[in-house]
């Protein structure tokens, strides 16, 4: 990736990272097209993360595709 460091997407509670490679390349391309930076506030979220553990079904963050 050109614009992001993979660590920006690490789970904030566990440090795990299982982001979709396809998603990462897509967001990097989008950043290129937009011409301005993005702040990653929440990327991957482990199923052990307190927010995910409270859900009946894991959300898109736990699937490695937080913005889809």
C-alpha cells in the first residue's frame, strides 16, 4: 500500500489484524483518487473485542471490511 501502514488497521483492544487485502488495496486507490488523507479511526475488530463480543453476529469490522 502506498498511503497506509497496515498497523493503522490493528484491533484497538487485541492488536490483531485480519483485514481484507482487497479492501486495503481499494481504500488505498480511493485515497489516491481523492487526493486527501483519511484518518483510520477503527479498522479491524477482533471477535474478542468488547464491541464484537456484545453482538449476536459479528459486524463488518470483524470481517476485515469495515466500510463495506
